[in-house]
């Protein structure tokens, strides 16, 4: 029992959830791995960016799939309330003048979130988080890895997924951080529609289940969330796996957030909710 008693002192730090409705279901802690599963275009990166920049604590966004330019534009949209198209207006015609206009406002955004797009392996991430810990004087509370497929080095398969996720799990343990891994959903819609414009052909609108994780990658994670968009202004978050908490692997336990991806706004339906 002594081993179990000692383990009670090493359960990790709580990681705040920026949406009250989701925090009612999941209360993640550091030293764990979280998988966020969704189809392309649903808003995985926007979801992770909002979480990381809302913490008020050191966070690291390892951006292997989304460019730093895109993150900059998204943060400017989030800050100004303008759409990303409005922010980018004029970039192609006069890129230097455009950058001179927006760079000072972007530099003025004072949040303890740092971005890196140079890492290419899970082992690199281990070293990078160590360097971030030295920089901040404490471990990042959240490390976002965008996305899992970009860390696959060998032939894609169950063994390679287990290896990569195992290394990321080690990062979480060794550095006392929550590692959030974004994972592309790869499946066909439940039914094929004859109408090409029918939403039923759009896999992004269908609930996500734990079975949609490739090669049973969810087995390595302590938390798994599934994202889908039932309507253009809604982002539904299913709690598929939840260490020591409620979950439904078929997505039946979920909350729906208001979402305007053009302005990088993801919030509870009650304005002002945390």
C-alpha cells in the first residue's frame, strides 16, 4: 500500500478547461496524454489554439501541420474580432506593408504561449519541452502537437502509432505537462448520398466515436475528445475517454460550443462563460 500512498502525491497539476460546459465533464491533469480526434476542417487547430492561449500559464504549440503565419492571422482575428479574410486583406498586393501594419499588434498580444514549427520527431519534442521548462522556470502546463500523422517516421501501422504515442506519453510524464495530440479522423460517412451537395456526404457533421481513432491509438491516451460540426456555427465536443470521469465512447456524452472559425471565436453559448 505504500506505493499506492506515494502515488497520491504524483497525480499531476490540474489544467483549466476554457469552456465551462466542457469543464463539467472533463478535468484534465498534467502527466497525461489527450487525443483530439476530428475530420479535416472541423477546427482541431482552432480548438487547441483557444485552449492554449486561454490558460494564462505557459503553453507550447508544436505546429507541424499549421503554419506560423496562419497562427498569427488567427490570433489577430481573435484579438480584433475581424475575420481572418479581413486580416489577410492586402497581404498579397503589398506583403511588407501588410506585415508592418499587423506585426506591432501581434507583438502586443501578451500571452505565455510559444510556437514552434521546426520539430519533426517525438524525441525532438521531449528536448523542446525541456528547453521550454528552462525558459519559463516551470514546465508548460499544456503542449499541443499538431498533428499526430506528422510524427510518423516508419511505415504507417499500429506499431508505429504505439511508438509515437508512447514517446509523447513519456514527454507528459517526464515534464509534468498535458500533451494534447491532434489526430485526423479517417473514415467514410455512415451512408453514401446520391446528392453531392448533401451534408450527409460531409463526414465532419457526424458524431465521432472512439472507434474512429486509427490503429487503436486511443489506448495510449488518458483522455480522448471527438469534434464535429452539426451546423456551421456549432462545434460539438464528445468526451470519448476520460481518466477517472464520465465518458461515452460513441460520442453520446458531449457539449456543443458556439463557434465562428472565421473570427476564431469558440465559446460557451452563454457569452462570458469561462
